[in-house]
C-alpha cells in the first residue's frame, strides 16, 4: 500500500471513531434517568477511555514496523 492511501485510511478511521458514541448497560440505565447533558458527558468519557488502548496498540505496531524495517535492511 502506498503512503497516501495509508494516510487516507488512517484519517477515515480517526473520523469514524470520533463520531462513535456508546454506553455500557449500567451507564445507559443511569443516563436514562438523567438529562441529555449528563449523557453527552458520559459518552465523551467512554470515548476518552477507549482511546488509550488503541493509541498503545498503534504505538506498538509502529515500533514493531520500525524494528522490522531496520532488521530487513541489515
């Protein structure tokens, strides 16, 4: 895959995940009794917490790619 295509795929994935909002069953039950501002805050918190595992995975894959590329040239 060429570099511009990888960049496009990365941007699309970032945009899709920023639009996705989800709630666990327990959070949904609490939010149904509250107002919409509280629901938006809980959704934002969930997305924020979901972000870090993906960042760590991306960092690990990037480091693995660099290691593989470095060892391939030797």
